[in-house]
């Protein structure tokens, strides 16, 4: 079915929308007393770092203690006169005061200061004040983009969540069952609702999920609410060890009290979210202390403590309420826990009616945004084409035609790779090495290597295969991985930084030495490594990568077949690992656009911010901008990286090696949103200002190098906007660019060949869900003009189905049964839904000139960059940004001692 329009899961606020709330603020003296007491419980060396108290742990108690509270304000603990609580009617102040007292007594600190804080709490005047709120209140950024009032980012979604929650007419799913929803905690801005009680089927347990977030749209004076629908799968089974398995990560637990507080409205019963984590010290699961779940028996109608260890052993009993606690506890499933019988995601046949139901519930506040219309789009010129099979061809003959076409395509690709290797290495042979553990991995790796390079079978001599091709000589070495891939020698319970760094340093040196043993060092190496390690931080992968980089070798890894599923797809995984190795070495094909109004000699420039935190692979922090240049038809020099030390472009493989060996640790501000504590804002602002200056200096020197060449600059909003603030909606303006401390300037001042496109993906729900308009809610690919866009510069890109979703059906439903085209009754509960996310393409800066650029042509060009000739599935982001993002794998900060 052909689609010319798509519908978005997005709504705009009605111009006459207004709501009335009751707000409650924390008195300044009480806030100061709480902060002083909290700081007294910290080590003296750290007290100066914190200027607030952990209000998030206090807010975590509200859903089960005061469910009538609609939402909480942000930065309450750091500023005066900021509303803390919002409600649609006053909530008993005594309840709020008692809740603060219970939370306060649970904190540790100076007892005298605790008594002072309690006295201040008892004497403070807590009162609700009536306040009407304009839900459309906003300012406009430099380019005319709506900037909603800050509190609306949390208040408006939560209000919409309450309207959905209290709607009289329930949502009816595909099985005909009516569903009601409960509000939950999100831990950030936006609202979340979960259908409750859950759907428990033989395949497993799940609930419908609705999330609501508020966003600005580039150059539009009207913000939008994005409503995302999905499923939340619940854990009902345990592993062989008799408990759930989370690989050391925290698991979210949703609690629902079966008894509401006396005096509250029954229709505001809510879910609370807390977390459990496995402790190697106690060998069992426990609650995260920061969530303060230990206070619930005192602060809510949950009369007894919930045993986290017992919950991890009996998840289904707690989910179904088969206990005497009068509370249900549901553990949210994550992929690290193994397979779940319920498929992920919702099909568009479920999403479309749910969005209509949501729209009806919110009709007094919002309205559906206009549909998006199709723009002209096409595929890259060098994208492989499918075999041409004449109509009415017999099945066996058609299969033979497709097989012959696939062989010719594989032979062409292999010949191209050999030619590129010859261009890159000249008279030198290309040497690859396999560091293996299992014989079957070695066999599969050798077969895949031969296939990708079109090499004939030959016998190895002392573990070495040799081929002499017309384009280049090729050598393949095989060695045992041995001790290189054993776990790092670190403690099992507590990780000391010195112990870890010493272990990393030893393995790095051992790997660099091993790379130089056995004749000529390899150009690329494929290393077989375990999937997981018993002690999480003992994974040697990054030490091995650094060691090979020290020897001038790029590396890639493949998991050892420790399970039947890994063994079953061994050949596929090995092939992908070799292709990744070739990509790192520079064997990449750049998509060749077919947009008519775009220069033929256009080159692509992608910038990406590499971010490593102190809990990262090397336990070192750094933020470093990286840039990659791609030139279609550039052969061996098609992909290059910007060496900012030398201020020149270098081949991609040398760029990766420079990143691995030339990046030192730098201080990165720690984010303490985990507990809602604010650090010294002056220090953070200073660090951010330095980073912004460094980023713009990086961009200036790089762009100056390209002034005389037609260049499309690609940036990623969510990745770069903290450091390059020009990408934020407050600053972004049409046909300008900002690269210094002054004002933004017209982009043609940086050369007549420069254009800038900013993309934004679905992270944080910043692009909406969607489906095709028509009798069937399909998922068509293409470029779409955004309805209601006054600038004509904003487009959405949707992709084709990947190979793994080729059999996805439009009419599938998550619950109930249906009759398929073969007249068979089928159930789709276990089917994983195919939900491609939209990519927002903002043609931010064009060239005017004698023949002005057409934004549609540039949007089509960026859309084509999602389809790379060497990849069998569309990319989430354009290929140049994809290459820049992958380069971050080599950003492994270490100091000189390391």
C-alpha cells in the first residue's frame, strides 16, 4: 500500500488552554536547615561540593504517601520561592509535614542540626496557594522556536497524565478487554502511565505504557507534546540460580498499594518506582539506599518492609499480589535478564487506536498536529539492487537467479576491497590476525575472511595463510588468545582505582608486546573474548584495544560461543566483526547521493562529542570533540579524521590510533541527579564555559581548513548541544552559524560551499512515534515535510524495514487473536514489533547565491546517507555521523603512567 501522509503521536497545546493548581513551597529557612544538616553527614572534604539536600529521595515517597500530589517542581532544593508540590486540590498539610519529618529522621548527620531542622519544620508555615497557570506560556528563541516556561516541561505532561488516568471511558485493547492506567514516576521531565492490573498470559505478563513529554520544534512558535506508546514487560520467572539475573545492574520495581490513604481521592492511586541491585558482599538482592524504601512502612500504608531478596526469588507472587502485604511489586524486565516470551513494542494497529483514545482524553487541553506529507526521496546511487526476477518465474528458477546475483555482488565487493587495500598499502602485504579461543571460532573466522576478500581455500603453514592476488598480497595469522583475554586482576568486591589502573597497564603492555611477536605485525586483529565476566570491571577488552593501538593495530572483538544461540549465529557474527575491522582500517563505501540540486563533488563533515565518565571503560573521564570527513568516490581516502593536534586530516585508521593513544584524562563534572543533589553551580558553569570555548575553537580550525570545498556539516543535537550551544533552540537561527564568543554570522562568511544540517533522533522522545495514514496504519519509508512548519526547513526521515523485520505485519495486535491472510488464527503477543523511529532533519543553514539552495534537496541527501552500501539495514543516523560515533570506541583516556 502506498502512503502519501503519515500521522504523528504529537499534540499541540490549545491556544485557550489554562489550568488551575494549588502549589506549596518549601520555606527558605527550612530549606537552609535541611541543607546544613545533610552536609553535616558528609565527609568534611566533600561538604563544599554540595549546596542542597537529596530531595529526590523525598519525592520518591510521595506516590504511596501522598498520591493526590500531581507533580513536583525542579531545582526546589537549590533555589528559594520555587514551588515544590503541585496539586489540583489542597492536600492535608499535616500529611506533608509528617512525611518530611519521617524522611528527615532517616538521614544521618549531626544530631544537634537534625533537631534544629525538626524544630524549623514544626514551626514553618506550610500552606497551599491557588495559582492559575497559562499552559501556552513561552518565549521565542533566536530563530523563532518556542521555548515553553521551564516548569511546563514537567507540569503539562503530568497534568495530561492525570487527565488520561481519570478518564471515565477505558481503553479497549485488541482482545476486547478494557484497560485502566496508573501514573508512575519517571525520574525526570515527562509523565508515564502503565495499564494496571497487568495482562498475564501464558506467554508472560505485560502492561501497556504511555509516556508524555513536551518539546520544542525548530523555528515553530508552538511546542508539542509527544505521546509514545509501548509495553512494559514484567518479570515472572527466575534463572537457574533461583533468582533474577541483572548482570550487576539495578532493576526497577514498581509498587502499588492496594489501600489508599484515608482522606485522599481513590482515583489518584499511583505507582511508586524503586530499585533493587545484587550485592556481591551479601550475595543477594537489596534495595538501593538512595531511594529510601525503608521509610515506606512509616510513611505510607505499606505496613511491612518488602524483602528485596524474596522479591527476586518470587517475582510472580509479588506481581499477582499473592502475599499478605496488601501491595503488589512488579519487576520491570530488561534485555540483560534473558529472553521474555512477550515481544517488545506495540504494533501500529495498537498504537493508532490508543493515540486516538489519548487525544479524546486530552481534547480540552491539546489537539492533534497536522499530518506530514511525503517529499521526494530516493536511494543512494551505489546502493546494491535486488536481483531482477521475471514475472511468472518458477520458484526454483527464481531462487537460482537470486543466488547467482548474490554471488556476483559478493565477488564485486571482494574485488573492491582488494583494490582499496592495494591503494592503501602499495607493495606491502595486508596482514590480518585472529586471536582465538575455540577452534570453531577460528574455522568460521577463516572462512568468512576468505569470502569477504574473494580468496581461494589454501592450507596454512604454521598457522599462517598466504594469498597472492593481482591487487595485493594477503596474509592471515592465527594465534591463541590465551592470557590476553583473561579477566583483569582486580578485586571482586571493591574496586580501587590504583589496583584497576595497574591491571590495565599490565595487560596493555602484554598486548602491545604480543602484537609484535610472530613476524610482521598485523594491520587488523580479530579477538575472541568472553561475553561477560564474573566481576564486571575485570573485562579486559579495553586494555587489549589500547595495547594493540600502542602497536599501531586496529582491533575488533567477537564473542566466544558460550551458548547455543551464540553458536548458531557464529558465521554471521564473525562476518560482521570482520566488516567492522575493515571499516576501522578505512575500507568504507560512502553513499553517493542522487539529489539534483546538490554539488556532485560534495563532501560530508560529521562532528561528534566523545564522552567518557569516571565509571567508564578506563575509569577516566574526558569529553573530546571528534570529526570525520567522507568523500564519495574517494577510494582509499574516502574516510578521514581530523587530528586536532597536527591540524590536518589523516586516514581513518590512523585517526583511531591517535584517539586511543593521544587522549589524556580531564575532569568532567559529575552529575548527581541520581539523588537530586546540586553541586557548586559556579564551578560547573566554569567547566561548561571552558568546554564550549574548546569546542568552538576545534570547529573553527577545522572549518577554516575546508573553506574552498563544497561541504555539508552534519551535527547531532542531543550529542553536541551541551558543548556547541548554537544547536539549542534558544540560539539556532536560519542560515547562520556561531563559532566564537561574538554573535552568529551568515554561513556564507565561512565560504560559499558550506551548509549545515542538524539531526535529532528519538532519544528522550524528541521525535514522535508515527504511522502511515490510511485504512491500514503501515510504516512507510521516505522523507516527510513536517505539518505546520512555518520555515520549510524541518523534515522527518523514516527508514525501510531491516532484514530482521521483513515479515512484520501491519495488522498484528499485542493481545487477543486475529485471522491472517492464510485464514489461520494467530496470536501476536510474542512478536517483536517493528517501530522505526523518525529522524528529524533540520536544514539549518543554506547558501543563497544566484541559485538558492532548495532545503528539500538537502533533506533528501541526508536521508540517503542512512543507507550505506556495505550495511544490510538502514542506519538510525546518517552514515558520516555513524562513522564519527563509532570512532568513540577508541577514545579511552589514560594518563602518562598508563
